[in-house]
C-alpha cells in the first residue's frame, strides 16, 4: 500500500512531509516523481490535472485534501467506481466562520467604503448598521455553514439559514426546500453562500434568485465560483438592487486580469483564501482512512456519490 499526492499548487512537499511526520512508516509519493503505480491505494488530491487519476490499478480511495469535491466530479476521466472522501475539520470550519464575520463587519461598519474614500482624499462619514439590526442568511448548512450560523448568532446577529433538507440549529431560524427559499431570501440583508457545488447548485446565485433579496442587500460568496452567474451580479450591482458583493471564489482562478470584478467599486475580493486546510489538523484523518482501507473498514467522511457532496 502507498499514497500518491496529486495537486498543482507547489504544496506537494508540504503534504508529503506532513504525512511522513505523522507516520514515518508510510510510503508517500508525488505524482511528479517516478513511483510504483501498482502500489498506490490512496490518492490525496487537490484540483488535480484532468486525467492524472488514471493508471492506478489498485486505487481504492480518492481523498480530497479540502472540504470541496466538485473539482473531482468535473474530471471526466476519474475512475467512477472509486469512493471519494472529503475533509471534515473543525479548524477549516472555524477559519471560515471568522472570515465571514470579518467580511460582514467590514460591510456594516463601512470599512470598505472608507478605504475607497481614503484613496480619493474624501472625508464623508456614513451611517453604520448595528449587529443587532442585521439579518444574515446562510445558504447551505453543512459543517461550515452550520458553524458560521452558530457563531454569528452568538455575536448577536439575527441569523437564518436555508438548506435542501431540514436542519435544526439553536438560535438560528432555518428554512428548507424550494418552497421556503423565497421567504428566506426576502428577509435576508446579507446573503452568505456556503453551498456545495453540484449540478443542482451551479449558477444558483443568478438574477432570479438575487432579485428576491431586498433592495440594498449584500452578497458574500465563499463557496465556489460556479455558484455565481457573474453577469447577473454585475447587472444587479449596477442597477442598485444590490449594495455590494464580497467574493473569495471565481469561475477561473486566478481571476483573469480583464475581468470586470477587478475594478468594480462595489466588488471586494480575496484570492480564494477564506479557509485553508491545515496539514497538522487534517493529516490524522487521512492516515486513519488509509489504515481503514488496509483493514477493509468503512471509510470516514465518504461523500454521497449521488448527491455529489
């Protein structure tokens, strides 16, 4: 048995060293080096090159090194019979929650606006909004969405969440299914997208949905770029229906320099870094699943292949 690491972000050595630091008896290879493909039983991957999962005759598990798995389904050459696991990590969820809180506070306290005014040498105080008067809606109540909702409620925000299936979260008003989506949207001032990206949620943040938000609402997308129809967002920003948007994820990353998001005054951006897997926190669950494979046991954090998450 052996592990191969497949990713394109110059972090292969980091993950290889982290795995070996936790268990020096492991056999771990980079997909870029010569390695015995017949020995590979687990592939630890992140946004792998299409086709790179082929040629491993004894592969038994495709392990995403992050919470998302949509990029795996986008590879038409992936072996369809191999189970896929994802990361479920308290640090990943808490990092996301902290990031969303920071983005919301920057918006309701006008910090983004004041930065623009500073550059333009403008002194124009603007009325701010209090936490207790702000309703935040969370789209998606999985591990990241649920913790974000709980944490925002603890701070004092009015928090509501929507998911495909019914969820119950203390101090959070929850909605479920298509029939309750409109009620959720029309009462949301700041919309936070934390949905998984599936064929059903691709393009979910479109004109039809965003127009159901009250005038002056603010969009925060920290899920996947594929959720958003870029042109629809730009139209609703330009016509004043939305007051602004914060984006951490994009259809193509890095975002092309010619994209209109770069220079739009109502769009605030970060480079897909809201929440990043920490190797020390994540590696133990990868190794546990590795030995579960060896012992023929059920894998932890295995995704539902039909749902896509």
